[in-house]
């Protein structure tokens, strides 16, 4: 199977959230969950927000790996998500390892 076949059906999305951050250090805030999905299955996920000091924070979101947007979460479409480019997804991911 070629790399092109492995990437078939891959799309990148972000989902807006409000409330407390996953890492517990940002309360009553807002940010985005970024997902790399193969069809409706989440294969990679990160939480992103900018804190009160303007620092960008990215946290891995491994509990979302292998979660199906339709079967497990119960959505019947992708309307809650905004499609993003692979570059935008990778920029968020790179903040984690920077």
C-alpha cells in the first residue's frame, strides 16, 4: 500500500470550545480542538488556546484517538467542525514540540 493510499480520506478540522482547558490551567476560556481524521475517525488530536498572558498552549488529546465522530460522539454531520489545511494543523502540532 502506498503512502497516497494511507492518506486517502485524511482531512484536518478544528472545533471551537469554551470552558476549562484539558490541562486544568485555563478556566472559563476558549480555544480549539484540532483533529486529523480519516473519514470520520479521529487519528490525532490536540487542544489549543491562548492564555491570559498571550502564550499559545497546545496539549495532546490522546483520549480522542480512535473516536469516531459519528458512531462514538453521535454527530450526523461535520457542521460543528471547520476544515483547516494540513499546514495549519501542523503549525499547532509544532507549537507542542517547540
